[in-house]
């Protein structure tokens, strides 16, 4: 959607998931795409947390993440 394009141009690309932890991937993407790229807080868990929120399971997932 067009409104997402302006967000990406303004804020850059948020990198999440385990692949975001690869050394230099943020700089490589930023250079290749000509847009800012940055790591989100807790990139390994943010995908699971987002999915859990989407299906209404966040309270359950949160407890299990805190116990790890």
C-alpha cells in the first residue's frame, strides 16, 4: 500500500528475525537499497511476538519467553 512506502522512506527498513543478526546485513541492505536499515529490539523474538499478537496468544507467549 502507498502509505507503507512513505513509512519505509521516512523510517527505513526494520530488520527482524535471526537473519537480522548477521554481521553487516543492515549496512549491506542500506547501501544496496539506498534506504536506512536498522535492527529492531529483540530481533529473534519479535517475529514470534508479532505472530502471537496476531492470533491473540501474546499473554501465553510472553510467560514462556520470560521463563527462558
